[in-house]
C-alpha cells in the first residue's frame, strides 16, 4: 500500500472510530454499570464507574450520585472509584470551545468528587494530539479544578428518577441468574438491556433516546426495558438523519458558540432541520 492508500485507510478508520464514540451521546441514563458488576464478581478487581458529561450540569451530577449510590449498595466489598471523561462525542472544533468544555469537565470532577478526570485536548476534533497538546490540557484542567475548589458547594441535586431506572435495570439482570456474566448475556437476548443506537449484533436496537430543547436526554422508546412503570417516553415520531446529526453535534455547537441558551430543534415531532445548513442546527433564543 502506498502512502496515499495508507492515508485513506487511516481516514476511514478514524471516521468509524468517531462514529462509534458519538453513539454514546444518545445512550440514555446509563446501563454500563452491569458490566462492572460482572467484572467485580468474576475478578474481585477494583472497579471504576465511568461517565462522560453531556447535557446540563444538574443531570450529570444526578447521574454521578446515582452511580455512587449503586456502587455503595451493590459493591460493598469492592474498591471502586469514579472516573469522568472530558467528553465522548463530537468535540468542539474551535480552540476556545474545546478549552471551555475541558474546563467544565474539570469543574464537574471537583464538584462530584471524582477520583480521576480523563482529559481531551484542543486537537481532539482535528488530529492526534502532540505532547504539548496533552501538557496544555493537563495544565488547563488543573487550573480549572483549583479554582473550583475555592467555590462553595452547591445545593442538593434534584431527583428526576435516574436512580430508580438504573436500579430497576440492575435488579432485572440480577434476577436472571447468580452468574452475572451469563445474566448479562440473557438480559440482552431478552431485551432487558438494550442500548440506544448501539450497532452491536447482540443489541436488540428497540430503544431510542433524544435530546430536548435544553439538551437533556429523554427516552423516545424503551423497547423491552423493565422500566415501563417508571418512565413515559416523550416521543413517538422517528428521528430522521437531520435530527440525529443535530443531537450528536449539540455539545460541539454549544461550546463553540459559547451560548448557554442554545436551543435544539431536533425534538421528535418538530419540523425537520435543513440538512444542508449546519448552522441551522442550533439557534439562540431571543
């Protein structure tokens, strides 16, 4: 393979990897903890509860609290800790936007008491970072975390039902058998676990999530998830390609345009977005 062929191959691999990371943005309200339970049961190893910020700060803090509660309840004899990824999705393309997102992630890590923060650099949307890029990201995150430690803690985080949903999912898996690994496999076969927009052949693909106008994640379809008594899906219309792309790019636009009041027009049932106008994905409220 010549140099041009290697470049094209690398570009294709990069696009596939980016698409795989982006699907995480609409995987609602977290079901990855079951896999950590299986790891703990089989190996007795330390467990990290991992999360990637998306949406506003309050729901992210609620998810963190939910993860901590579940870990304390389900893993009393396991050494576990919380890890926050700066972001796993379509990253801001501007230097300022990428810096703002990293700063927000560092502040979130301090506020939620996370043990570690996996940083991203300003080069994330464009290329593999250099050593200088990584050093700069670490320095930016450290400065933001130090400043946040001087800020008085906020009030209580509202309970929107995430813990109840997550507990129902975990309980449903545990009820399928004593061996958590086999129970997980059966849960995916039965549809008790079904991750939105995940293309894995073992995933049923009957669930869907979407972002509302404030960038918060909701269920559109819950498929066979055992949470029918806890949630009422907020959408019946299918999400088209324009709406899906708008949702995936929400955080990119929010931080690149530095607008806390960006409104998302990708709500199921609303008018379709112009597919040839990327700038029309998000608009400022007036």
